[in-house]
């Protein structure tokens, strides 16, 4: 497994924010990294023991906190049991916009509260 995927520590296992972004279906995982880096979702900045580069990592609790507030079209599609394009079409039809804060838009990440109506129709 690449060194930035899972960092096994005695106290906990963490995953990089970038890899988590890919797992939740973000085309550009950098938006997950930015969400964490700007404090909108919890995470911890660590130094990768192999590459010596700083990276944002998420614990299971951080991931649970993300899921309580945010979602993606891929996650919505999995939950509804439909194709991702179906959800994307519904998101566009309802005029739902990705989460934003200030001038920054976090493409592909939506507030759960903004997509509740979409989920009721599936």
C-alpha cells in the first residue's frame, strides 16, 4: 500500500485526506484536502514518515464527522442504489450547489442539509 494511504499507529489508524477524497468519489480529491485544511471538517496535519511531506490525515472519528455534515454524489448514489449520473442530474435539477465558504467552492462536496429533498425522491 502506498505510504500516504494508511498510516498504522498503535493508538489509531488514519487515512490521508486525499485518499479519502478518492474513496468518496471526488474527481479532484484536493477539495477534500482543502475542506480539512480550512477547518470545515476535522483532520490532523502530519508529516509522512516515508516522504517527509506534510499531509492532512483523517481518523475514523474525523470521517464520521464528515459524514454527519457532508456528502458527495457518489455517496448519495451508493445510498440510493442508483447510478451517479442520476444523482448528479437531480442535484442540478434542484439547483443544489457544492459547499462553499467565502470565495472558495469545494467542488463535489455538498452539505447534507442541502440534499435532503433529493434523497427523499430516491
